[in-house]
C-alpha cells in the first residue's frame, strides 16, 4: 500500500499539478520535447497501448460496438481519450479518474462529432458551403469551438472534406460539394476556426480532418462501399482538401472506411505514411473511424491481430472503439510484427497533442462551470447562426417575382416539414437540443408580424411507406406520423389553401434521409409529397416550394410546375427564422450551389469539371446525336449547374479584361470584370473565375474553379472585380504524379456560375 502511494505522488509531482488546483491557475512544466521524452521513459507497455485506445463513453454510439468497464480501464491507464461524452460534470469525473487514479496521471482527450455547431447549430456543411463566404464559415467553426470547449470538449471530428460527385451518397450533406478548389478553401477556414492557430487557448479545440481518403466516391453511392480510382484522379480531384487542411495545421486526421488500391485506408501505408507524412509533412496523429480496424477483417485482410498490426505499421496512432491495439499489439510485439519504436512514436504523437492543448499544464482546463453556463447557446451565437443560415439558402427559381412574400394577407403553410423543429438542425447535430430549434411555422409567424395571417396544415406524411418514414426520422427527429387517410390530409390542406392568398409548401427530405448510412437510389421528393404538391398547384394559387434536403434532388417536375423554389437544406437551430428572413425579403438570397443538381439519377456521377470525350456533343440544345457521348432518353446537362443561385435582384457582367495575353512562370496576370446590380434590390453576388487548360500532357477538365469573390452591390451600383492568376493556379498532377504547369493556351471564364461564358485567353510561355 505504501509503495502504491509513493508511485502516485511521484506521478503527480512529475506532471506538475495537484488535484487541489482543479480549475485554478495552471503551473509551468518542462518544454514539450523533454517532457514527453521523460514521460515515455516512465511508461509501461500497457500504459503506452492505453494511450492508443479511444473508446466511446457510452453516451452516444454510432455503430454496433459499445465499451463497458471504461472507468476501470481509465484507472489502469488503458484509455487515451473518450468521445461522445457531453457536459463539464461528466468530463470532469472521467478526467478525475485519469489524473487521480491512474499511475502516471496522464489526462484524457475528449472528442465529439461537432460537425456544424454545438448547441447553437449552423446549416449542414453542404449548406454552409453554399454561402461561398470563408469568413462566415470560419466564424461558424469558431463559435462551435467556443461552445464545445465551454462544455468540456477539446477535440472535434471535423471538418469532413470528402469531395463527392454522387448525391446518392447520403454523406454528401456533411461535405462541401464537388469541387476541390472550393473544398480546399473551406477546409482551411474550418481548421482555422476550430484551432485558431493556438491550441493553448481555452476556447480553441483540436480539429480532425476526415475521412482520409476518397470516402465520397463509393461505388453506387452506397455508404462504406468500395472506392476504386486512378492515382492521378486522387491527386487532382480528391486529395486537395485534405492537403489544404494539413497545410493549415490540422492536429489530427481520421482514416476512411473504404479501400484504396485494394487496401483499406485504415491499413494503407502508402496513404498514411508516404502521402500524408512524407509528401505532405503532416505532424499530428491519425485516428481510425468507428471500429475501423476490426472492419478490415470483413474486408478480407486478416484476423484482429493481423489488421491491428497492419494499421499501426501503416501510420495509424489511435484505435477508435476497435480494441485491436489494446488487445493484440503486445502479442504482435513479442512476435516481432510491430516494433516498440513504432508504438513509442504513436504514443508520442498523442501525448504531443495533449501537451499542445494544455492538458498537462491543467487537465481541467476545459472544465469551467461558469463558461458552461454562460457561453453555450447564447443570444449572440444564435443571432450569428441565423445570419449565416440565411446566406446558405439557394433560390433556384422565382418566376414572375413571386418572392419575396408580402407581410400582409393570408399565407397557407403546408407540408410535413412545416412544423418539424426537430428536423431543422439536420443530420449529425449530436449536441443540439432539438427542443430549442425553430420550426418554419414559428419562424414565419414571428417574421411576418401581426399584419399577416398564417394558416397551417400538414397535408401529407413524409412518405406513404411507414417503415421508410421510421428509418428516415431516427434519433428523436420524428415527424409524428398522421394515421389519417391521404385523402383526408390533402382535403384539410386544400381547405387551408382556399382561404389563403399564397401557398408555401414545406417539402423534401427529413433530416435523416441524408447523412451517414442514408444512401438513396431515388432522389425525387417522396410520392406522398408530390401528390400533395400537385393538389396545391391545381388550386391556381401561387405556390412557393421551400425545399428541405441534405443532397441534390431530382426535381424536374417541380421545376416545371412550381413558380418559386427556395432550397433551404437544413439550416440549423435558427432555421425557421433564417428561412422566413429570406422568404419575406429581409435578407436577399445569395447562396450558390456547390453540387450539381441532376435531371436524372441516371446521369450520376455528374459534375461541372468533367473531361471531354473524343466524341463530345456538337450542339448546345441537348438534342440526341448518334455516335456522340450522350443519352437517348435524357439531356447531358444538369437541371441546375454548380455555382448557380438566383437573387431577388439581377446582376450583369461586362468588360472582362486580362492584363496580358502572355504569361511566363514568374508572372502574375490580372483579370478584371465589371459587375452591375441591374435589379430593384441591394444584393450579394459570388463572382466566379474558371480556367481551362486547352492542351496538356494528360487530359484536362473543360473548366476548373480557380477563384471567387462574394461582393455586395447596392441597387444600381457597379463594381470592378479583380482576380490575380499565378502559375500555381495552372498546376496539375501529371501521369508521374508531379505537380506541374505546362506551357500552352488557357481560357479564362468569369460569371455567376460554372456556365459562365464570358471569356479571355492567354498563353503560358517558358
């Protein structure tokens, strides 16, 4: 007993703090290198392997595995961190076990899926990307870090930067769309927002970029499925946002579930060591996704010992929930399948992250009850969330200026998403208190004011199939299915519609129809809602479709028949207010699509930066041509292109100019364009610049986004927008995977979407 007490005291003295100093002034300790080297020298093998173990707290799970006896393992030094545990009280209790009962008193790291906000929830990431505003996106991550850190969290599994060109894949909702350039800018903004370039602050948290790599390109759009692509496509189209996050200093990386070149990412040494560390210089640690290591068994790679050793040797440092490192690496070390040097390096990287977060200085740094009571879901944070959400909405159609609505008369608000506040935050809003979210019905009533009468009817269920609706409204996001016959629901809606001047139809997906494990083969609005919409259209009243979705949908019918369509994604805890702000014109919509909307599922994958075939279409009318690359039964072009989004005002582009028609490798070209607000409202426009490399050593896309600026123009105002082109904007990865710019001819296009046709040209010379 005395011997044990001496060890505990030595450990406490070594770390330089006493439990009596909880939440008080932290004390100084050794510089990082010396501190961690000394700590490593004192650790047993079991304690080292414990640092590589990341179980769930049991509060929230996302898979089949659960961890029991976690507290015992923490006390034994067999846990490096916990995730999905919420509240200062719970986190303090867990940390207390680590720093009072374990031998060396190494603090835990606490992670959570803080994906698009904490309790103050912002639009789903796909929606956020449609703001095209890096300041707003960074600010959303900053507020998320502020709130999460106030509640004890110091590590977020965000941003998700997977490029996706297949909206059948449900997790397109969690990313930033189809474009590597835009995705890279957003990746940097998110990392900077979370980490704030200073992890020693008590309101910054460690960021984890995911899912490395290629997770957004599964075959058939089916989650967790096989990914197979050339390396040249990896480097040019899918890798850039991950690298941008690394360049921004992201502290951790999460491995993806899919395989790459036949080897699961979790055990892929080429990916984790050769690319991530040797080529890109990543200095942080890699964590698996949920049960990523044991899932390699089902891939057909080997038993748990084999895949655990393979993962560690590949360059993965922390095992999320799998228990493979903890239960098998000792045997693998004895059998010389792993080395102690590899284990030590993994432990060192995790300890360095904890040091950078200040946890060795003060393990209770993030356990401040005062912050928890005063910095979460504040009025100021909600105000910013409302403003940001309004910028994410995309106006797809506004025939005869049906919008904005007038704050007079009677409005019929109809649809299963109209009074569904639990669905407003969207998928992966695990910290959100759903009861605090604002429904569209509540938002419209508040913003419309007393001069407007708002009538409501549900009109239909989400879907005719009750089982489908159950699967699409999980995690407490029920739509309270109405048991009445469909005819009765529609009749009730029509009665409300007849009493109104205009109809607002709140239709689309429920929040859990997109997200993880929510792949779809049919991307149309469910038939129950289609039938309701058609009945509403037959009244002859003007109809505004407020479209809720976590992915691009196929809305050909709706686009042909409904006069106004506002795409609202899932806009967060303040969604109802933000949507109403735009509907009534208090905010002029300025969102631009970051994913292409297909005409048909059969067009998928569809994206603007495609390559030409040897037999491209020769016409622009979409007419079928035999022996050309087209469909018999559908046009090639999308319903809504990348970069598209309307405003209540109109913008005109003119006077596109370039500073020179020649450029060498050290030059900079200036491109200018005049943009005029020619409509009747003040508004914002995202000016987009695309480049085409006309001839290359490998085939090049028809257009690539290389610059954008979001500007504000008052009614009647004109502004000259300037872009600067350098050789870096012209580089791509060739067949040798070298980043090169090649001399030759280039076209530059500038406009309000990827269909921009105003063009200037130049030549890159040696």
